[in-house]
C-alpha cells in the first residue's frame, strides 16, 4: 500500500523540544545526521525534537515513529496555530531535510519549502530522500487534521434516526425487530416462542458513494503555513454533515410511501393529526397519539415524545408553547427538545412534528459502512500543479422503516 494511505498513529499533543544528543539516539540513517539535525535545531530554534518527544528509547530507533511524531507536529500546528505562530512550513521543511543529512537549504523559509515540494531535483542522496517523503508527510498531516476536525460537525438528523452498520454497497433492508414493552414469561422446562416484534413494513434503501476533490496550492501553503490544512478539512466535514441532513430530512419531510403502500404520515398509521396550529392543547393531543401506538405484535409501546420539530418560520411560536407548558420544569423524561430545521420550510411553514427517542423506537436509519460515520480523506501531492490534492469519500444510505415513533400535524 502506498505510504500516503497509511494511518499514522499517535496522540495529537503539543511537542516539546529536547536535546537529541542526550538521548543516545540511533536511527536507520547514520549518527552524523542526528548530530547535524541537533546543530540545526540549536541554530534555528526549530519547533520540536521529533526524535525524543513522546517516544520510548526503542521507538526512537524506528524511523516510522519519528515520522509519525513529525506528522503530529504539523497537524498540531494546523489545529492550534496560536501555539506555533513563529513556525512556518518552511521551518518544518528545513528540519526535515536536516534529519536526512541535507544541510544546504536556502536561508529563506519559503525557499526551503519550495525546494522540497517543487524545486529542481538535486543530485544529493540526502536531499532526494527528504524531498521524496516530505509531500507524504504533509498528506498524512492533512488526513490527521481532518480526522480531528470532522467530529466537531454534528448532523441534526440524530433527533429522528439511528446509525446502522452495513458491510457493503448492497441495498439495505430496514429491520423491524424493535424493542417492545414486555417479554413473555418462559416457565421451567418450556420452549421459547418466536419473538413477534418483527414486521414486514420495513423498507429497502440504497447506499450511495459521494465525494469531491479540493486542492491546497503551494502558494497557500507558503502563505498560510500549516493553517492552510484546516480549510479543506472544515469544508469537507461541513459538506458531509450537510449532505447527511439533506438526505435524511428530505426523506422525512417528503412523507414517503412505506412498504405497506401508505404514506409515512397517514390516518391509517395513526400518526397524522388534523391540521391545527401548534398550541399547548394540540401538542398534548399529538403526545397522546404517540403514546397510543402499538408494536407490530399488538403490545402498547407507551412512547414518550422527545423532540418537537418545527420549520424555521415557527421558531418563536414553538419556543412560546414550550415555555407555556413549563417544559423546563417537567420531569427529564417528559421534556421536549426543540429542533428547528430550516429544511422543513421548503415543504411547509406550518407543519410540526413529534419524534420519540430514536434509541427507544427509531423510525429512520442512516447506514454507514462498518457503522463509521466520518467520511474518509486521502491526500497526495500533484507535481503537475504544485498542489496538495485532498479527496473525500462519504458512503451512506438513508431509509425510513417505521412510522410509530413519529407524529405530524399539518398546522393551520
């Protein structure tokens, strides 16, 4: 597997300088290079000693461990630029070249970066080794930055759905095997009966691969340093979450036809109220409708509403109703979370919804390969354009398998 696709392990921590000459460090390259690196750090005040930080003595002899520390340092500089304002990528490039024993770097830090990324190849083994691997170090740092930033972007569809783990891009069958109120008694010596919580009203939905490319030019790296690696990470993380929400909420508000031939919200499903404006009285009736739902085997579910979902146009009205019923003083299990979803306005500016806790009775599924919700990112250096090309791939599918955990009122 190409080195660029490796996941470099290790914590994302600030790296502190130490004197590599005091560590007795040996690496696959000769000790003279180590001394040369130490001298360069002393003279230039470079960001850190990649040899010793966070590494045990045996690990210091492993170039991959040293390389991982370097990747962490660049990623850390991108994530917390205020901690290293004085260190450009040129300083990392200079120190990286010294690690391989190449000391003839230009005085300018920009020129150092240019020499390793897009300069004329020099007939020097040390330089060739440093120049060959530095673009991959940047690419791995870019991937680490994304993995750190992606979890800070959260979708809103969590209010109505759960994550499903699948193993392939094959069509997904939603499972109707849901938890019910009670389990039957099994007397001593008696056989267990088949669980009757399963139904045939699940749906089949497709998995889709989505993705895009983004380029970070040499000029951006030279100008913004490691901070330039944040931009594609933030853009891709935000785009991934927006794509999930668009698919999930679009399906929910679009009132799709279920496997039984009826719409998600319908009188036959007992979850479509007569059109009335949101008020304490109509909210109470909607909560009763949710409680009245039965499991596929006929047992009552006693579902409590967890989320009140409204379009942006109803934000103030919904907040006023919740205040009017003393929502914050209710027992925790009866408090409603207000979810304002602007995508609802496209379908209706007056309809409002209740949803049960997806952990109790999920009606919507968002499936990911292996259950991993974050998109994948791969980066590589494009010498034809002097650009770090970042590719994101996001594979997921959305399906509605059950209506019992939702109630809709079209509004007045």
